[in-house]
C-alpha cells in the first residue's frame, strides 16, 4: 500500500511564498548596497573638500 500526500496545492503556495520572500530580500540587499555606495561617495567628496 502506497500513501501519497494530497496537499500539492499547499506545497505550491509555500514555494510561491518562499520565492516572493527571496525576491524581496534580494531587492532589499541591492537597495542597501546602492545606498551604502552613495554614502561612501558623499563621505569621500566631503572629506576631500
């Protein structure tokens, strides 16, 4: 006797949710990196004047 899971829809929903979370975290990482670079540039300009 083989028992199979019948909750394939729940697996898809959690996969979509995880994918969305990973996308949001990736975007936040990119935005944070860009903001850090802007701050570094401003500090460099400010200290060289």
